[in-house]
């Protein structure tokens, strides 16, 4: 497996770990519940470690843009699905703009 593929896999895993940690925040009750709080800490630690692996082999700006954009969009989408948070055309348009920005940054780095 080449280093670029490894970097993208690590970045994808980092996004998933960050999203899982953020979802766990909902259950941690202000970090007062032990198991959800441990899940938050573990997921965020994994996300940062995986991001550090990814940026060894890809541009920092692209990695962070993908991480932040994908994490934001996925968290918002899961919030709408899992927690029944508000949905609207404007919210979906915002998610599309996030994805467009990430794609543009990725293409401009090549």
C-alpha cells in the first residue's frame, strides 16, 4: 500500500473517530457520565493520532480541510437522522457548500 493511500485511509478513520466522539458528547451529560466521557476522550485521542499519521504524507491544509469539512457535514447529517434535529433546505445547502469546498481544495492541491 503506498503512502498516499495510507494517508487517506488514516484521514478517513480520523474523521470517523472525531464524529463518534462528538456523538458520544450527547450522551456524556457534560462529561459527568463515565463511559460516554471515556468514549469521547478515546475517540478524540484516536482522531488526533490518526490525523498526525495522515499529515506525514499529505498537505496539512488539504488534510485539515477534509477532516473539518467531512466531520462537520457527517456530524450534522447524523444529528438530523439520529437525534431528529431540524432539517431544512438551507441546512442541506450548507452541507453541499461544505462538500464543494472540500472538493475544490482537494482538486487545487493536485
